[in-house]
C-alpha cells in the first residue's frame, strides 16, 4: 500500500500553481487577490500540492523511526516545572487545548522543536460529525505534521478514524513502514467504541505496516499491532487511580479525552 487510498483527480492549472479559487458575487477570487487573511488563517502558504496525496490532497508525512518511552501533553510544554525535553509531546487532549497550535504555529513550533519528538495533533473525529469536518481535521493534523518535519522535528503520525467510510481518507499522506501512535482512551466504554477502534486499527496496520506502535492507554486483547509496541500510560487515569488507592477524593480531570 502507498501513502494514498485513492488516485487524485486531474488538477486544474490554478491548483497546480497553488492558487485556491472560489466564487463570490459572480466574480472569481483567489488567495492571491484578496482573502489574504483567510489564506493565512488556513495556512495556504504552507500547502504544497506536490507533497500531498489522495483525492483530498493530504500533506505527506515521511516515515519516522523514533520510539519514545515517555510522552507529555502539549498543555504542559510551557511549564518550567513539568517540561521534560527528553520526552515526546502528545495531543491526546481536548481539542480546545491545542487549537492555538493551528492558529499560531509560528509561536509553538520553536517550542516543540526542543523535545525529542512530536506526535501530530489528534483533532477529533466524532461519529456524528459531518464528513467534511472529519476530512478537515485529518488535513489539519497532516499539514501541521508536515510543517513540523520541515522544521527538523522527529514527527510521529497520530492515527485516528471513525466509521469505515473515513478509511478512504484518514490514513492518506502517511508513508508506510514507520512509527505511528494510537490512543485507546475511552475505547472500552462501550462495545460500539471498541468495535470501531478494532476495525480502524486493523485497516491502519493493513495499509501502513507500522514498524512500531506507540500505544497511549490500555492494550486491547486480540489485536495484532503489526510490529513493536511501546505502551505509555494515560497519566490522568494513573493519577486518579493513585489518589483512589490512597483514600483521597477524586477530582474530575478535564484535560484529557
């Protein structure tokens, strides 16, 4: 399997030149003529069609063989007390905690470059989201990952999916044969969630043939992970269990999904 699930359609000359067109009031506009702020907010200047794959033009991530044994959340990287620059950075958090990275990558990429590696942002793919939103969130994760690689970072793709229809785009742009990361946080809450996760992960292994899987959360039984596994515990869950074992009242934690 390659890095694309589908062959992209023939592109127009304007797309090949990196120009994005839309209609308004009967006139054709491009990001080069008006809409500059919109273009910047969507990071159109960072998108390179020659480094994109699939029908939806997902930015390509080169395979990475980094295998971190520790991860810390993006929400902790600015803390002098908690920041461990020998660890990798994950985004297994509520989306609002890292939307700022999409809004201002120029501020956060230099900070992320100080860490051993970075997982790509885990923008949510909820089952009841419109498909357009799911495609957009996968695209944003890939583009930020590509920007990180261009800045010289070791970047590990974070895999995410929803219903089987998302398989047509959610793995596009990831070069097979490298390290990938997945989370099982919340997967055991229902049979449906477990079944969706298992189906998606089987498809990911079939397409990507990972050399190593960074597993954030508990391992599921009966799963072929396709390669070496490094399991990293969910720190929030671990802290809650430790407090419970010491007879302390449990607080509701909101910084992890």
